[in-house]
C-alpha cells in the first residue's frame, strides 16, 4: 500500500470524501485495500473489507473543495511540513482501476509522490513560489457565490426540500460551470435526467474528445 | 420591521432565529441570535469572535446596527458584504433559509500559500484536523462515491 511504503518518510495521506450523504454513500468505499480515490460510479464497491491505515475523512459539506477551490475529484494537493502548499490542485489517481475511462497513467504521479516523500522541498515536483502564486491567483467572484448556492442547496436537500434544493444546485452550476463537483453531486441526489435534463454519461459524451480531466504537470503530458 | 422565523446556516451549522427583514434581501438579527447563529458578538471595537474582530465603518454604522425598544438589531447581510462573504437565500411561503459561505479571513490563506486548516470526522466520527499533521508532508486528496 502506498501509504505504508511512504509513511516512513515523514509522510501522511489524508483522503477526504466529498459526499453530501456522508457515510451512507462514501462508507462502502472506505474499507478497500486501495486508497478510495477513484470515481466508482461505474463499478460496484469492493467486496474486501480491510481497514484503512491512513487518515480517511468524510466531508459532507464539501468544505475542503470550498477552501481549496477544487472543481473535481480526485483532486490532490501537496502540503509541506510547514503547512505550505507546494503543489496545487491536480487530478490525483494513484491506481489504474479507471484508467480505461479517463486515460491517465498513475505511474508518473506515484513516481512524483515518491520523489517528494524522499526529497521534500528539494523535489523537482515541488512548485516554485512564483509558479504557485500564478496558479493560486484570486478566483472569479462568481465562484464564491456558487459555493454559497451549493451550500444552501445541500442544506435544503438534507431538510427534505428537494425542489428548492435543485433550484440552488442549478444556480451554483450556472455561476461556476467549471465545477464538475457541483454537477455530479447534485445529479446523484435525485433523478438527474428528470431534474437536470441530463446524466453524467451524456455530459461526458458532449465533451466530444476533449479531456474530462486537465493534463497534469508531469513529464510527457501536454497542456 | 417585519419579523419572521428563519434558519441561518453559518459555518455549515443551521440555527433557527427570529429574524427581521427591513428591506428585501437584508437579514437583521437580534444580537442574541447573532451570537447563537454565528458566535460573533457586537463589541465596542467591532464584530468579534474571540480575538477575530471586524471593525464597522463608523460613518455607516446605521447600515449595520439599529437599536429597538428592547433589543439591538444587527444586519448580517450587510456584514457579509463587508467581509466579502457570499450568501444565498431561499424565501418561500413556508420557510426562510439563509446560507453564509466563507469569509475573506477564511479564504485568505490560499493567497499566502498556507494550506487552509479544517477539521473533519473519520469513519468512526473522530475529528481530525490538517494542523494535527504539521511537521509532516501531507498528500491531501479529495474523492467521492459519485
């Protein structure tokens, strides 16, 4: 297991499940032998029930996505010993279970993680401060409003007001059309075809060859 | 001011309040409800929660604070604007709910390259914070069942 291999290098893994229904939806995936960081929507949960060894958290309010301006899953961030971001938001697959769908090889990303575990801030995979500032530039103010609309939608959903919730989920999607999180979490909570006129499969088909995930900043991958 | 029961969701915690709405889109709370819903209190130096204080612009104080006969009212929506806090609301015939998102102080950390702290439960409900792991390299990754 990746965590067991790297923890000796003063290294921790924190996985965060961005699931509005918490344990109900994320739970079945949190007892796997592999880190639960794939999008399991097209396959059943694993049968094996091995206890996870790393810190695996549940985030019903999508707080981490809000704080870090994340728009999809799985999104990885590297944080150094001083609590500073050294590599910003990036698609982070550490296994190839869904490679046949998204096309990203996990090996280059795992190699990068290993390098960072060993070399820390001296790793070539760590971003310079200048590059980080570019990437972490202030976001579109509509994104902030979108987060509030999404948060209200979640509250309304949890208190049984589905019709009103859908209205606010749609507004969040309108204000931040780049967020797959807002779309996919909402689609899960009701009948997506009936309530949003679409499904995840249809939306991916509409990309018509354009990648679902952006390229990673790794050797051999183009922008 | 027209008074009504309302739910305020602040820092993702929902609290029922006896709100008032002087103008459309403005949410006034009593200072008691303000404390209950947001843990912020109106002090001479500003709107404070422990050592975190936001001073109110003196020239515009009446936009934020109104003294009633027995209660003091505070305009939470004007305050949200002041601290660059996004807001969403749902006001229907049966209920009223106001959601307040992250304030500028909560988001600022990203501009300073410091990873924002958070506290979330594990599968057993035990809380863990990012700051628990200060001194170690942390690979933080989100995922979902969807």
